[in-house]
């Protein structure tokens, strides 16, 4: 399925925005991603919230997917479901590596389907932000929402290994480059220094597309 992805067209389906925020007096950075899918809202809601369907395009999930319940994506983040207004929006905490951030997903009707808006808010270490900018989290969501789009368009299950290999292919690297540039541009539009944003985007590109070096055998 990944062979059908046009990196330029697919990267252009996403709009990206960066904002400053605050939670309990702590400064935060907010990454906003929007994409419209040619799907009705109920079907898109089901793809996003069904424990049986999430593994078909994202990751296996354990836990209780109801308000107050805790969830855990296998090998990824976990957290708590804080609010749910089906089929319009939900709020969750996003807990990974000892860090807690917050995600809101909203669905709204569009002329050609349903628009998904994902808002990810996090307290960010200033040095880490300087190094990677919003692309550190934003490109990960770009890739996840590509996977969602493939699933919605075909009704098929995504092959996780195939998708990972695509990310490291020339076409996949081009998509990540465009996504990283898009997040760098969004940071600049929010008032960040343009040169710093571009440099952070290049480091984000390397993070996502340089395969890890295998450790030598003993």
C-alpha cells in the first residue's frame, strides 16, 4: 500500500500550527495537526477509538477506553481518558518516558469528508526544543495519520514492518523531509527564529530517517 503514496501530495494534506501555552503556571508548547479524510465522522471516530480497530492502522492497545480508564499502546505511550464526547472529540493524557502531555482529538464535518484536528500540548525542555522543535512530536503524528489514511482508503490492515521500511525508503525520507519542513515553517510562523527552526527541522529529519546502527556481536 505504501507504494501508492505521493510524498508531496500526502505531506500537503496536513496543515500544521505551533502555539505557546501554559498549564498550572508551567509553559507549554502546542502542536496542532489538521487533515481532512474522505470518510464519514462515525467511521473515522470508530477507527480512532475502537480497541479492535486501532491495531489495524496504529498499534495494539490494552486498557479501558472510557472516561477515567487507563490505556497503554504496546511499546508506546499510555495514559488516561479524561473526556469523551462521541463522535466529536476526546481528551487523553499522553504518558511516555516519565513525561506527561495532553492530546485532544476533534472531528468536524467537511465538504469532502471529515476534518480531524489533533492538538498535542507538552511542557518542553528549552534545549530539546532548540534542538528538534515541534517536529519531534509533529512528524510522528504525520506518519501515524498517513497510516490512518491508508487504512480508511483501503479498509485493509497496515503492515507495520512494511510501513517502517517505507519510512526509510527514498520516498518515505522525502515525505519526512517535507513534514519536518512543514513543522519548521509552523514554528517560524509562531515567532521562532527561522534559521533555528530550519536547523531543528534538519535534525528531526535525521532522527526519523537514519536507521539505528546495529551493535557489534560480542
